[in-house]
């Protein structure tokens, strides 16, 4: 039985996002080179163009405004909508997915919901309806788009709220991108798609000019035809209901991947069901890498708190995909060789967005707006603030695990311990893989490995007495619970982290 145990060298089977030392840098847009499709974005520390584009479109409306957004909340945008409804004497129509059921339930489990104030959202809805805006709810709608007068539109990944539309003063602005569409034929197609959702998809409504109150509504026949895109560039969508299933975004994703010969850039907020449905992403990427040696890179939100998200990320990393984790990104898209590509609202999600639900995007093959989106993704990857380690050692996790609760190990990397043979044998037999966690309870340090907890009681500088005991919560499950815990004002948590220590046992009599 060895007298030394290197806990810091133990690797963890699960992948994690680790903080990098990459400095942040604003993204600076190039002048528009295309009048019909114009790239717009949000990025931390940068001028935001999505917000200004939305406000400009709303301010320029002459007849009507169609708006769809998962959430609504930006003050300047709301003021523009209120001015428009007064100027147009109505004519402003909004679709959101925030049905009464979703407002009641725990929203922390929903996609792209981190910290949301449900009461504040209800107050915004009340303000919308009191000011004369027609508001309806479509439970499956995750699309984010705006159409004005059937002639110009904005399609993006951004919810119309402050974090996604922030100005340069917000260093934590959510990363988004999208396109202003000034092609009247494509804007009209998108307006028809909105009309289809409004009549045949929305299952609740709030009456304009009245206090916010939800009324169930029975979907009615769609009065217009919304034809899927036959050939790009143009608007694409996902729409799935009892009557039909149109998966234009999934088709575009697969087509673009199939066209890649040198480079493929991918971006998503979340990954859901990638391992369960390999035909969605894994199989197409495997063929691209095997047949053409394509350099595949993925920009993805660094969500250490979602175990399935990390596992799907690891599956892509195992294929050879280079992962760029970012704490702020919410952008989505696919670009092959800088020539073929699309931007959209859908995540790489096998449950909602590509196979099901309601999403909208834009195919941009050969357009200057695609070149600008390519620059945006390259910039976001070059300045991503996290990397992904598929099987990190405890020393890597101690130095850089992306978690608010993580603290560095408070003692030397090498410490000496005294303990009984039984305690030492139990620890050595258990410590075959990570995670290895530590927690400071105020008097002692407790180290969790496998199904045991080790108490380290200080007896001298860098020297501890060690005692171990079985626990019901294994270290991996404990780590997931730490990610799930939410910090509330005034709440204090023990200092916690991942243990990188080398334990040197001192036998009695030595």
C-alpha cells in the first residue's frame, strides 16, 4: 500500500468548461455591403446593432408591426412599440411563448432562462395590453423576429430584452446575431408565417386596451399560405403541429454541413439530445470530418450546471470538434467555408427547435451578410472566455472550473496526513477517479471522493489528521447539486472547490 496519494492527478469522466485567460475584445462591424440582407449583432463591450435595427424598423412602420419573441423587456423597445401603437391607432401584434402555465411553473428549467422575474414579465404584459397592443401566446414559439408593413424584417437569436440588446456599458451583454431583411418578397413570406401562427397556433390571448388577463382561444383556420423556402437566400423556419411538420432549419443545417470542404463554424446556446439522436448532428459531422477532413469549430454557452449539455459537448469533442465555451453567447448558426450558411433562433436541440416547435432563421449563401456573420463567429471564438476539457484532472478543475462557488484549494499542493490503516486503505481503494471535492465547514476541511468523506483536521502547518467515513451522496452527485444551488441575497455557503492535493501519509513512529 503506497504512502502517497495524488488526488490532483485523478481525472473525471465528465467534461467541464474551464476558464481561459483570453482577453475580451469588442467586435467592430464592417460597413454594410448588401442592401437586402444586413448583419446585426450584440457582443460584450460592443455597439449593439440588433436593438437599434429593431427600434428603427418599429419607428418607420406605416401600417402594422408583427413581433415574435420568447421574452420581452427592453425599455427603449417597449417605448418604441407604445409610440407606434399610438401613431398607427393599433396595428401592433405580439406573439410570445409565455402562456399562463409557463408563467406559473418553475422557469429555471426552460431553455435560455437563467434568472427571470415572473412578476416583472407579467407587469410588462399588462403594460403592453393596456397601451393597446394585441398579445397572443403560442406555447411552442421560440422564434425571435419582427416584420414591419410586410416589407422589411429582422430575424435574430435575440429575445427582445435588455440583456440581449444591451449597449456598450454592459460588459456582460449576451452575444447574439441576426439579419435585417429588406427583400420585400422574403419579408412578406415571414409576415405570412406570423399570420399563420397568430390564427392557427396561438392558444391564448390578452385583449388590447384592457388590463392584462389571459383568455384561452381556440385556434382558427389560417387565412394565408406560408410557403417554405425552395431556394436561398431567404427565410427558413421550423414549424411542427398536428397538421404538418416543416423542418427548414434542420434541412439547412444538414445541407450546409454537407457542403463543407475546409472549415465549418457552428454556434448554439444549448445542446439537447445530441447523443440520443445522432442523425441530428453527430453523424453529419462525422462524415464531414472523415470524408473531407473538415476543421469543425463550435461556439457554445458554457453551461457546467447542465450535465447533459456537458455530455453532448464531450461527444462532439470526441469527434474532433474544437469547442469554444463562452459565458455570454446565445448566438446560433452554421457556416461552411465562408460561402454557405444560415443564422437562426433554434438551438441544436433534438427535443425542440429542429424537429419540433417554432423557430425562424435566414439562409445567406453567398451574401455579404454571411461574410460578416463569419467574422462575428470567428471573433467570438477567438475571444471566448472558457475552454472545454473532456476528461480534466482535479488540478485543472481547481485552477479553472467555471463555477461561481469554486474557490482555490486553500493549502499547499502537498500536505502530510496521519491516520489509521483502515482509513488510509479505504481512501486509496476509493480514489481511482474524480471528481474530488473539498468543503470548509469552519473547523475542518472535508474532502469528498467516491462514496466517502474524508475529514482533514489541522494539527500543524500543512499537516492534518485524516479520518474517513461512508456517505450516501457520492462526489459526482454532490458536484451536480452544488451547480444546482442558487445563491440568494444574504445567503452564505461554505467555501468549496476541487481538491488538487498530494497526500503524504506519516506512519506512526516515523
